[in-house]
């Protein structure tokens, strides 16, 4: 059986840590002038993937 390929879109969006999977928050790409300073600052921090979604994301990353 051939090796499974990593989902390239998921590889760009998620990073593995020892116990969790990190992702960036949405909304930081464009239209930033209308967003408040506090909202933009809070979007700088990453977030951990929800426990319900970890199994699915791990299957995309093959880990």
C-alpha cells in the first residue's frame, strides 16, 4: 500500500505541539482598518484546536 500524503492545506494551517495542535485565528488577512485595536491584538495569539476536531486534523497531518 502506498504512503499516505499529508493534506497540504492542513499542513499550512496547523502546527503540532507535544500534546496539542495549534492554529491561527481567522480574520487577520484584510479589512483590518475597521477592526478595533483590541480585536487585532487578540487575533495575534494562536488557538488550540477543539478536542472534537483533533482526530480529524491529525488524520490530515498523518501523526
